[in-house]
C-alpha cells in the first residue's frame, strides 16, 4: 500500500504540469445513426451506463499505452475483473461466476487479444448478468468493438520474457485484407521453468479409536516445466450489409514433461523423504464455422458450428516405501451448434435461439489405478428474450429451458431446468441509475468429478470420482445503485445467491484391505451454498486523460450447508489501481489484498499482491517493464484450511519466482488500410477437456 501512495505522490506534480497544455478528446468512433448521441456524450464522459451496459470509451492515451487487448482491459479497470498482462489471464473472484470476452461479438481467445489493433478499438461494453442469451454460468460479459480494415494489412510481434526466472510468452501474427476477405495467421509460444515453488501441509487425521494422527509434508526441492505451441488460421468473408462468413482452424500443444517434487514427510517421531513425479501431454484441435446474414434491415440470423478434439497423456508416480503410480490416456470429442434469430422491432428487440452441445470423453487408467470411463454428455438449450425501454425504465426479460443428459456405463440421468431472467434499470434523474437483476441458471458438475475411478494422493488420502453427480440450479438476485458524472463513476451492489443441491466435497473414513485407515475425498450433491455480498466500484479521473484512480472493495458473507456440517465465513476483499499518462510514457500501479472465501469445508486465503509497470512508446514499438510483488523475495500464493471432522488440514504454497519478479515486454505493430465500421458477430465455442482425474498430491 505504501508503494501505491508513493507512486501517486510522485506522479501528481508531473501530471499537473502536463495538464496546463490542454487535453485531447477521443477520436470519432461510430458511423451508425443509432449511436450518434454517444459521440456527444463521450467528449464529456468516457463511461456511460445505459440499459444495463457499462460502455467505456478508451482514451487515445490508454490505447497508445496498450500493446495488446490484455493491456487495454487492464487500464480500463472493469468492475470485478482482474487482468494479468504477464500471465495473460482475465479472471473474476472465485464463486462469482465466469467472465466471457468477445471482440465484435465473437468469443475471443488469447491470440485474438494479443493481435488486437488498438487503433481500431472504438469502445468496450461490460455487462453484469448478461441474461439468458449467453452461457449457463456467464455473469460478466466483455465485448470489445473495433473497426475493420479494407484493402490493408496488420502484422505484429510480442516478446514477453521474465528477467528473474525462466518464463517466455511470444506471439506473431499477420492479417491481410482485400475487399471483403481477410486472411489471418497467428502463432504463439510459451515456456516456463520454475524451481522455487514450495508446498507445505500439516494434516490431522481422526483415527477410528478417536486419537489424532498428525502428518507434516513439506517440499525440500521442486521443479515444474511446461512448453506450449499454438497455431491459428482464419478466413473471413464479410459484406457488412448482407452477411458474414468466418472459418477458424485452431491447434494447440501443451507439454508438462517434468513436474518433480522431493518432499519431507514427518509422522510423529519418524520422517521419510518421498518423490512425486507427474507429466502431462495434451494436444487439441478445433474447427469453427460462423455465418450471419441480414434477412431484412431489422432481422438477422446467425449460425455457428464448432467441432473440437483433445487428447491427453498423464502419468503420476508417488515414490515412497509403498510406491504408487498410474498412467492415464484421455480423449474428448465435442460438437457445438447454435442458431439465433433477432428482430429489432419498434417497441423492443426480440432474440430467440437454440444451441446444442455434445461431448464424448473416454479415459483409460493403467497401473495401480485401473479403470475405463466413457462419458457422454449432451446439452440442449432454447431461449427467447426481449429488450426495450419505457421512458426512464429499460428492461430485459427472457426465459429459457435446458435439458442436460448424462450417461456413464449403466448410470444415466436427465436434468431439465426452466431458466427465467429479468433485468430492470431505472434512471429517475440523469446521474443516478438503479438496476435490479434476477436469474435462475444451471450449474453442471465438472467433467473430472464424474469419472468412476479412485486414485491415491498420498499414504492416507484417496480421490474418488462420482458418476452420480447431477447438475443443480442457482438462484441469484442483485440490486445496484450507480452515480455517473464526467470524471466519476461509482456503483454500489448488493447480491444474494443460492446454489441449491450443489456439488460439494465429502470426506469419508474407511478401512482398506491391508487393514490401514484411508480417507476418501469425493463430491456429492448436498443442500446448498449461499453467498451474500455488498461492494463498491469507483473510478475517478483526477486529471482528464492524465491520471485515473480505481477502487473496488466489499464485504462477502459465505454460508455452507452440507449433509453433516454448517460453516459461515465473512471476508473483506479490496483492490486499488492508479494509471498515469505522460505523453509517450505511461505508469501503472495496483495493489490488492487477495481474495478470501469459504466453500464447503475449505477456507481459502489468497496472497496480497503489488504491481508496478512502465510503458514507453517509440513509433510502432511499445516497451514495457513490470515489477511484481515488490520487495518480497518469497510470496505465499495461497493459504487454505480444511475444516472436516475427519481431516483437519492447513496448506500453503509459496513462490520465490513471483517475488520481486521483473519482466520486459517488447511489442511491434504495423498496419495500414482504410477503416470502416465495426461488424457485429456472435459466437459461443464449447469448452473442451478430457476429464482425467488427477491426483491431488500438490
């Protein structure tokens, strides 16, 4: 926190001097008549909250300081969203749902964000609770709207390396445009070699005779390596007044060839050194076809068809006086299709659609764990939604019905759910907006929880899949009050969520055939998990286009009701960020207190983190230096406590790699051509995964 204050105090005098020269307004952003009013608004306020959509117009300074889409989203400081430019991740706090990122309505992956042309970005829409139109657990939607280049080109390279550890993330892309066609190629490479991550655990096991047996496990040596390659080919043909066709072929290879830990286990007055080895080799391919056409000036139809394949080879070996090892091969085949109709009627906009997802996974286990799991899952979802406005009241009303079918061996079930959704926004006077949201969604269990196999974690613990897990429903309501003026946007939100009949961890004690006592970790459908929170998000432009401050903080109350326990927990979580723009140089500082929560019987505390960065623009080059977790040699990544009656456990993971980590990123971009208006696209791709159950021996 001290670094954060020092940064602000040092930057303010420079910014005051820079401000005397006058600020620059944003460039023109949208040619359509329907958004002409927004052009007037943007010059006085770059954040606009309307119809449940938080629209942000990036300044020229923000775009100049951002080499990639990750950098831009980080500087916009969206509510609840954490963007890590180094790791290239966009996340939300645990238990708050999922975030979906799109570019012009198309679901965006890491390569799309890395190749994003900042000069073409017009605005970013951020939607909380986007409604029945999107995925089952999507609570936050980010849509980056850009222009399109005609008869032009774009090329770029990003070299992102850590200076204090072996870590690299590199990207190369080329896009060529000719009239209505665009060709794109993107290649990415990643490498990490970590030697300074340590795991520590103390476990108390309640034995059948009511005595407590304590085991301490602590890493004395560790090494984790991974290497990844990704190649994407894309072709699109677009006539903006009639139709759009886009075909994407995507391939990825992820290898973790050498994950090794040497661990000291202490049992009372005895000790033993064990070795844990694992490796993972995953290959995946995807073919995606998207088509959209305008039936009339007010009606449109979009269709998506996506097929994917993934293959994984995983091995695990626990080398001790009683060695244990197994090998698993997994294959997953997925097919996803979606059809959406939209009619922009006078009083409201009607959208309706149908999407279907099918997944067939096959996992075989050999060695000390022997099993074959063939799992088939299908999801069919139909929805309809209307959006409109009545004077100062805007609304979004929709409903959907979903059917989830699951089969594994002789086990089969079908789960039907009615999914209504309502979002109402009311603005009694211009600066104030009240928004109420209600939704019922479906939450299916993760694929790896469903496998019918048991794997050993250590001498006492077994992880067991549960083919009988069923999907459950989630009921959520929220109320938000926001205030908006040109230099300030603040919003207070209160929400209550009930996760009914949900998948929760269950631990049982059993006697093995060898006469020893074991503790089996599995998951079952149990009564419920509730979450209540009150939080605030505030963004303040101290000096327009020069200095902005962002704060988010709230109180979160967790309620957990298992079959044989009740656990409640309260946490205060917060984060703050400052961005300064000094011509070609931009500075950023952020701090957060981690994220604490309780789910089931597991209480989790994430570490405090600090981040400083400086970016300098030279022509078509952006050079960035970043410093993470300043003045901290070893960082505790997380701390967890298990509150089960049979097993009480404390766990922590520390890293010397991310402490005082220095990194450098050099990006080069070159583009040319005539830009035209953005194209609206919608697509949802299926998640893929083989669902192999992996040992939880960290």
